[in-house]
C-alpha cells in the first residue's frame, strides 16, 4: 500500500462503498457508480474524515491538544475538525467569517454542529486574504500556547495540505482496487475541487497506479487557470512525502469551471434541480455547495456527448449534506430564487 508508512489514527469506515446507481444510470445513459465518501463515518462522513486520519497521526505524535482552523460557516472541514477534537479529547477553535444572516436566526447545518460538538467558534472579518487568514490563526495559536497548551493550525499552506493530498492518494488506491476486474475500464471520475488537495491526491494516485480513468475536477469557487498550479504543487508535496517518482502535471486531469463564477454557496435553479434529481433517482442527498455542482457538471458533460453513451463513470460524493438544511426555503416544495442573498465569501478546502 502506497501510504502504509504514514502516521495515521484509524477512525474512518473504509473502504467507503462504491455503489451502482441503476435508475440514475438509465436516466443519464451511462453506467454510473457512486463512491460514497459521505458514508466514511466520524460525525456525518465526507472527504475530510479520511484526511484527518493522516493529519491526526502526526499531530498526536507531537502532543498537540488544540486544533485551529478557518473556513466558511458551512465548512465540512471545520465540522470534522470539531468532531475529531471531541473524539480525541482535544479542543477545536474554529474561525468563521461574519455572515449576512440575521442576528436572531438560529444556526443551521454544519454551523449548528460546531456548537453541538463543543467547538470554540470565533467570528472574523469576511473576505480576508490568505495572509490575513494565516495571521488570524497564528494569533489564536499564540493565545493558546501562552496558556500552556499545544496548538496546531490546520491550513492547506502547512502540513495539513500535504496530509489532505496523501489521504486521497490512499483513496485512489482504494478505488483502483474496487474497480479491479470491471468489465470495462472506467471512462472518468468526477470530484469537487475546492482548494485542490482532494483532486490532486486522487489524480496523483491514479496516475501512479497506471489507471486510464480521467479525473474530472469540478471547480467550486476558483478558476481552472488559478487552481491548476495549486494542484500541481499539492501533488508534488505529497509525492515527496510518500517517496514517489510520479509527478502530476496539469494536463493529467481536466478542470471544469463553468459554474465557478456564480459564487461560493450560491444555489441556482439548475443546481436545485440536480439535487432533486439525484435524490429522487437514487435516494441520495447531495449538498448545494460542492456535490450538486459536480453532479450538474457530470450531467452537462453527458448531454454534450463528451462522455460516450454507456461508459462507466464514477461520481465521488465527498459529503457535506448538513449544509442542505441552511437552504430549506430554496429546496423545499415551492422554494424559489437563488442563494445569492446568503452567499458566503470563504470556501472550505476540498
């Protein structure tokens, strides 16, 4: 196994299922398989559960007792950091940007789970650039270090970014095993791209294993031209950590950014429709922020005949379903309009 020498704390239910979706397949005209990362365990599952096994492996060896991170108020990353802190007897300090919700509105979705899990949630200014986000996290780190605690920042610019990428090299090997012996080689695998670590690890792992399957990364907020070099950098750091000679290049995967410009967290009518479609044809709830955009990109690629009819395609559900409850008005029967009035500026990293 590629990642067997990496420090790791085991708490995720692996392998996550790779399940057939016959009704969706019939409707779409392809053989659709769903990789259920949303069933990984640790609170409500998702891709962050897997990566935190690797992040916690090294952090616990260092005696860390406080986890610090910044992301959006519906961030899956923050939710799972709060969950793993609770499980391991640590403290989680979560920095979220101020939102446009009314002050008297009760928290929903992941934001509600932060409180239930006992995290220390702190509001910071919206729209901070990377340097300011890091400075805010460092200020919290210094505060807790001054109290005699052992804090660590979980940020993609630091070791957390390497751990996240390594985790999806591991996921690539798991998926490769699950697909072994398939009647036909899968055409492609669709996955969300936030900050790029998940897609980088998946593409690096599949390339290293010689898989012909094409990774189709669906950009959630950033543009492909900006994300491509970031993905190369994440993959290079992970390859170095793992001692792999394989190197990932931008041309080794396809980035789709047709819907990135609408804004992070914005729910449009086509996204609402694809959420209903996947729910009613497979009984699976996908979140509005990440996985609905992946589903919509998949549907559009099939409609444009960029995926051959009958081809086997893998859709990775990276989790995030609690966020759906923050969109109740737009998604319930008769819900109208888009989500622009509630859009948030900062993205949780994928």
